[in-house]
C-alpha cells in the first residue's frame, strides 16, 4: 500500500529529523490530499491526474502545489530508503514557482500600526505594542514569538533566546531601548494580564490570561491593520522582512542578518539584497546627477 510507512515517516520527521510540529502537520495535510485523490475514484489519471486534482478541484496556488509535491517526494524517498519501490517518485515534478521579493513592513507602516493598536485599556495597549516591538525588533517568526518564555529573556546580558525550526536555539541581542521596554512590560503590564493564572510562563499574554496562539496574533494584526487604514492586513512575516531589510540598508552584513533570522542557508538571506538593490536603483534614478534630464 502507498501509505504503509505513514506512521514511521512522521515519527522520523519529528523525532529524528527534529521537524517542528507545524512542519509535521503541513506534511500530514499534503499527504492527506494525495490520499483523498486516491480515494476519490479518479486516481486512474495517475500523477498527471493528481496535478489536475490540486489545481482544479482544490484550487491550490502554484506555490501550494509545489509544497504538496515536495512533501510527497520526501515521503516516497523515505519509502525507498526503507525498501519499498515508489515509481511515483520519478513522476512527481513540482511546478515552477516564480519567486517574488518579500514585502517588508516599512517604518512608517510600523508606526501607524503601533498607533492603531491602542485601546481604552492601557494594559492591553501596552501588551499590543510589546507584540509589535518584538516582531519588528527581533525579526522572529510568529511561532517563535508565541513560544517566548520568561526564562528566554536575559536582561543583564541584553539578549533573548528564540527557538526556531527544528528546535534550533539562537541568542538575539537586544537594543538598550528594547531591553527597557521588555523589562517594564514584565514588571508593570504582564502581572495585570495574568489575573489568577500565575502558572503561565509565556512573555506575551492574551485576553484569556494565557499564551497567545497563532490565530490570536493574526487576528490582532488584522484588526490593527484595518484600523490603520491599510488595504490588506500586515502579516507577521512582513515584520521579519522589514527587520532584515532595515538592518541591511543600515549597513549590517548578510552573515549577521542570517544569524539573527536563524536561516540555515545564506542563500535564503540573500533575497533581501534584491530588495535593497531595488531601493538603491530608485534612489539613483531620482538623485544621481547623471540621471537628471537636460
């Protein structure tokens, strides 16, 4: 059977390869799509039929199709490594995905959002602003943000510990201003949000006195973006892009940005040089004397 190694595969992903729970769940969803296709009675179309299934029936974007195919290829490679021949592996070819430049949040957009997150409650306002400061100041993923614990903050040495993909830890240095903001938040704001839930270890606390979920962060950003008058909601990842782009344009080297963001490959970080080059080209066109019209 195609899914004979299903349990072993997910066990290896999580316990041997150290993939995060979110990543394992993404693999599971992708494989379940293939299982749904096989159970649909239309699997006689083979792999080409599966492409049509993803595109027309599931209406997945090219990027989502590519991710799904990649997940299947990883699974079938695992099957072959364990002695099961998988002819599907030779047929699976991911569609070409046009890589677009990341859209970073600008400093102006950040300040508008920072203002828009204000509420009648000064305590909740301070919590909202802390969420924004951490996203923009650390360049962290949303999963890293919500996983932050009290023990991760080191005030005396001015750093915070983030746990990224594959449970890889990295220490991110903090500016003096951000250290002060976090310290004051932990001392004056967080206790007021906790109410009676004194056992909670998270730095950020939601309105239910618990650690916020990914949904909480997306919901907050969506509401604040609408209040700020943005056409589209600012995503958590735009803060990550904004942090990296701002550092690059201020003179930080790629290796330092790579360490800050927790990229395993420098090639991933290099995409930000394209953003910076685009801004540079615009500045040259507008400001260089040789670009001026006669």
